[in-house]
């Protein structure tokens, strides 16, 4: 098991971590298997999506921000981050990526992202290779 530290720079941000995961896999020298990533935080998530056009990240965050605003009438959580908890649950706390011949088997345009919804802050992503 490994850990990746991810530093976000904004309240809401998609931070690509594909390179860090690929580097860990290379260091391990593993050939075939499955990589499981998990975040132990309740206000961020993980996802796999396009990493070629930055507008995709923008559009995902825009849609989530408009659908689940930070200040929503009726939210009770005193830290004013109920939206971050909801977005985290929608995105999920883990992703699984197969690997073969020592490389992540992501599609041409796919990248792995930490989805920050309550930053900026440092997050930890647990990485396990099976």
C-alpha cells in the first residue's frame, strides 16, 4: 500500500494524479493486476475522466456547483460545506484501474482525478496494487 499526497489550490478543483499513480506502478515493477485508489476524506472524491481538454474539468465543476450550491436553503451543517459532502458522495471515494505489461490500462483520453470540493488543502490518496 502506498500514499499519494495531493495539494489543491482552490475550493473546488479536479487535480489529475495519473502520473503519480503510473510512477508508483513503475517503481513497484508489477506487470499485471488491478490498482485501487481510495481517499479517506469526506469532502473530496475520485473519478476517471477526460484529461485532454481542460474544459471538461471546468464543465464538471460548473455543473456540480450549479446543481449543488454551497449555500442552499435548508442545509444545517455548521461548517457550510454540506455541498462538498454531497458532491463527494456522488463522485465516490474510490476508483479501480487495471494494469497490464506494467502500465495503467486507461483509455487514450482518460486520467485519474482527485475531486476537491472543500479546499484548498492537502489530501491523501491510498493506492493499493493487487
